[in-house]
């Protein structure tokens, strides 16, 4: 291996470990996903009730991963990954699920979530292949994905007056 290859591998590992979110694109648009770095690869959990969606990521395919800086939010490195789905209950699945369990926030069923994951979710392993630190010219901004979530409506004009009256009493 060349020194440049080793440096690229180290950059991918360190940047991905430290970033809470990575952007992953399989077949379709890129999505921000939470992950954990374990055993030389990024592991993602999703496609189950209450978990993140992982559309376009299929076993045996490749994906493009973009890692952002945790403090500045800018792109640090992009890398190509080989996607593999871990079999529920396998030794690799159990080790990755244990790491993911420690990172999962606000789980409604913290005690039994790994059993639910085994029944209802997919656990994917993204093995790094190629890394690039060359930043493209121009913006990488994309149109936001459609969502059923809506923005709050404007505050009614009378509400501030009503709240001020309560404080004066």
C-alpha cells in the first residue's frame, strides 16, 4: 500500500468515527443517517418502525458516503462503500447492534430494542473502498426531499397581547 492510500484510510476512519451523521447515497438521493464506526466499517440501522429509512441501499451494491465536520458542518471526505446486510443473530450482527444500541437516542423500548431490530430492521455494513478529498467546484446543495412534516403556522396576532395581560395580573 502506498502512503497516500494509508492516509486516505486513516482520514476516512477518523472523520467517520467523529461525525454523528454521514450522508449516504445508494440508488436515489443522498440521505443523512446516524451510524456507528465498528470493526473498520460504518454500520447503519433502519427500515423498521421508528427507525431511519435506508432507501436505495441494498446488499451487494455500492454507495457513496460523504462525511461532514462535526464542528463546522462542512464536507471533509467522500468515500465509496461496499454495502452488505448483516444476518440477524450472527456474531457480526450482535457486535454491531451492541455498538449501535449505545448510540441510539430516545428509543421507546431501550431494554428490548435489539430484539425488535432483529425482527423488523436491517443492519447494513458499509466497507470503505475508495476515498477522495478533492472538493468539487460549486455547491452540492440539493432540493429537500418531500416529507409529510409541516412548518408551524405563524403566531396569531392577538397571542402576544393575551400573554402580556396574564403577566400583568
